[in-house]
C-alpha cells in the first residue's frame, strides 16, 4: 500500500472560515475524510502546522519512508529557504500545491522557493488541487 502525506502549512487550519472567497467554505478535515474514502487503497496521512520548524521536522520524519508528499506550505512557499532545503534533503517525491492560483494574486506569491525541489506544482483548483497531487503521485 502506498503511503502519502498531505502536509499543510500556516493558516490552513482555518480553511472554511478564513477568506472563503479565496479558499472556499469547506474545512480541511471534512475534505480529508473524502480523500481517504476515495483513495482507500492508499495510506493517507495528514499533518498541519503553523510553525516552520514543525513542517521541516515532519518532512524529515516521513521523507525517507513515504511514497509521496502533497505539500501546501502556505506563505512559507514564498519565504522559506529552510523548507526548500528540507525537501532537497529527502528521498520522497514532493508535489507543491496551492488552493488559489498564486499567479493571479499579489506579486510576492508568484515566486516559490520550494518548486525547484518538487516534482511538480499544482495551483488554482481549490481543494481539488490536493486530489490532483495525489493522482500525480500515484501515476509515477
């Protein structure tokens, strides 16, 4: 059975409440339950942290044993060389995802420090970006 981690960064614990016009009205735990039902042949895990170091620790923890990581690092995407280095240091394939289309938003969101160390980037499909990330990992 394939093991995939969905790893969410800062403020994504507020999905369904925060800026619903951008991020939608559904909380992530409900959506994660839907994903687990859809992909019952995959061992899906979920972790969220607002703290950069905890995200790095989780990458180190699973980055040598899981088959894939779907990572939405939130704003750390645009600021964290440390998370980029953690992705480069592990063996597990990482796909960067974003709920919104970051390229239609503020200019600072157009650059990702993480993308060069990921196997791909998916953005702009709402919560479905996570499903697309899982599909891409399973197709590898």
